[in-house]
C-alpha cells in the first residue's frame, strides 16, 4: 500500500472517531428531532450550504441547532460518514436520497459520485427512468448515458410500458434523432400513439401534506402529480409535432392506415394533412422521384441513404451519380448507352434508350442492377413520365404501361396532335402536359393528354414568353416550371384549357442556363451549366409553397431524381 493511501486512511479514521465521540464539536444539526454533533470547519469545507450559513454574521456566534427540513436522519448520517470517513455509502436503494442531499447541501464531490454511480447502472430496462432522473438532478452525464441507451435500444424500449413516461421534449428529440437504431419506422409511430394516449392516474401520484417532513420520494411524487395533470390536458397537443418529426412516409401501409383509427388522432384536424401527405407518398410511387418530403428521409443506421440521382452524358457513355445529404457526389455506374428519359417509379429507375431505340431500361435501387426490358412496337424518341399506376411513353404515339401487372406490355392509348421535338413532360392533375417545338412551324407548343379520356388538346391561350426553355419540378402534388430568367409558374387544372399558368414570382435575377430542377425536403435544387462566381449559391424563398430555400449547383445534368440508394453503392467519390 502506498504511503499516501496509509496517510489518507489514517486521517479519515481519526475524523470518523472524532465524529463518533464528538468531543470537540461546535455545531448541532437537527434532522427530524435527531441531533448530530459536528464541526463547522469540516462541514463548511465540504458543503457550500453549511459554509454559507457559517459565514453569516447571525450564525457565527449562534449556538442554536441548525434544522434541516428536507432530509431524513438516516440519509444525513450516511452523508456525515462520507464526509468524515470517506466511506463509499452509495447503494441502489439509497442513491436517490443521498443525491438529493448532495444537491440540497451543495456537496459537489458527493453529487459527482452519485452521478458516476447512477451512470454506471444505466440499462435498456431502466434508461427511461434514468433519463427523467437526470432531468430532475440536472445531470448531463446521466442524461447522455440514458439518452445513448434509448437511441441504441429504441426498438425494444418503444415496446416497454415506461416509454410513455418520457416528457414531450425528450420524446420529440428521440423521434427527431438521426441515430435512432430501428429497422422499421413502425416502432416510432406506435410509440407516439401509446405516448399520446397515456393518461397517468392521479391516484398513482399522491404526495404528503406535511411539507416539513417531506422526503425526496414524496416530493418527487408531488412533482409527478403536477405533470400528470398537465399530461392529461397537454399530451394531445403534441400529436402533430411528433407525427411531423417522424419518418411517416417510411412506415408500413398497415401502420399508416391504423393511425386513422386512433381516436385522439382522428379528432385532431391538424393531423389529417400530415397523414395525408404520407398516404400520398405511399399511393403515388410515380411522384417519389420528383419530390422527397422530410418524413421520407432515412435515418443514419438505415442501409439506404437518400440521394439525388444525376445523369451526365459523355458520348457514348452515360454516368449515373448520386449526391448525398452533405453535398458529396458519388459515381455509381457507367453505362455504354444513352438514357434518354430517366424517371423513378417506386424504387426503380426506368428510362428509354437513345433515338430510334425501342428498348426500355430499368434499374432497381435495391437489387442494384440494370435490366433491358421489352420496349415499344415502333422505333422513335420516347419521353417517359409516371402518373398514378402507369408509365407513359410519349412520342407521336402515346403508350401506357400498367405498373401493377409487371408484364411490361405496352398499349397504345392515343396520339399527340402536333408533332414536336425537344419534348419536356410534366403532370397537372390527370393530364400529361407536353411542351415541345412544332416540327413544321418551329413554334413552341403546349399540348395536354387526358389520361382518363385518352384525348389530346392543344393549349390555345397566349403562352407566357417565359414558358419556353423551362424545366419542370414538383412539390408534393404541386407542379411548377422554372424559366432561365428565374420566373416560376405554377400549373393548376382549369376547365377551359385544362391547365393554367400562375406566375409565382422570380427566384433569381441573373439568367442561368438551366439543366434540371428537383425538390428535396424543403429545398429546391437547380442544376445549371454556368454560374457566376459572385453569385450566391443558396438562399431562402417564400414564393413556392413547401419550399424554404433554393440551392444552385453547377452540373450539366439533364435529369435529377430523388431516390434511396444502398450505402454500399456510395463508395467512389467524384473527382
């Protein structure tokens, strides 16, 4: 044994003996009519509470006992054993009472010992209790340990009864966590439902009427009683925020449908738009490539990562790259043929081939491979678009493919009225909007194909000049086109021409050579081929519903798509 250890033990032993005999005591501490003879020097050296008392003019000469009201005698006796004898007095049974005493008496080293002891005891069975305890004692270390356990083991914790005891702030923070370790978002949504429906019984929260005799546990119950009363009134108010914070688009269809059967959710009108957007994501796989809502972002532990897919052409090859959330580009594949019109339907990218090709190509983001599928009956340049449960291929003839059958048999459903080149497609309601240059007159034309009646009409009203050389993009079910001047037009259905163009304003003032545009979360990302070095690359906007910011990237990509790719593919960074 080291000499320093021998000296320390001897000193503590002597102090302990002095406490027991109290020969030279100079202060009496009264705890619930039990008196403890002690020493001002020892107490003030270890407790800021006693030091403050002993340094006041009133108490320097006072011989009256100091009365402690919020500690029981057994606990204070253990505190003195720790101060005088350096004893390790902490156990699972007395930890809470001693920690409260350490806070009350401002004994820093004892507080730290309690914090360390409790932190070492955190398990997935008690981490919710520990998280609440950390908040009570304002312990950052215990909070971190409990939090890490909740995040790591949430799959199991979400099914435990005590998950409903988390407060609203912690519950929201957990739901928002990118690091939440789960293999299904259903666990999160089910935990939200249980949490919101939970109404603690007041009978479980009784305290004591004798404040002077109130120990820690009874005071904790009194605090819990207040929380219970507030919980009954306020928990329902957090439903919308929690649903918005969840990855509601990624839950199973059955879980999403079951939300509508939950009374507290069905009664809250603000929940409906949130659930409706998630339902749209589920039932409209044709729109997933155009817009990725925040509720569709995969968490960090997922095998998939949300990306923006770009297609760049360098004759004769086509390069497929992905941009991750942090803005890093990865080269995913190089194809020896040109993809003329890539779109995303569900989890699969489809594209037609080069001009005068009848092939259709598909790339499943899960299986990670390209396939050549049966194409069209006639050769030509076909442009693809997804709408509802079909893929449409537009050239002079319009073909339709039923996606639910997976037979890849195309049927002819109509013809466009005016042959056009440089075709761009978007959707507005049940109509396919066809932009293109008349092959005869070289005038810009807009045609609309009704997918319900299989009829085609020509837009006859005066077109805004900015419609030409525009790029389409979508926000949820809203269809927009962006002109190189920065003008944005929203497409809305109408009776006369089936579509009308509403000018929403300008996103930027300097003309840009547009390549493609796509919305990701609440951001509009615009790919251009030329950027002034002095131009701001990212800014906020309020002219487009659901879009909060605009980001311009320099990239000669004809198409941008939202998708979720396996992380195993994101290995080769672009140089």
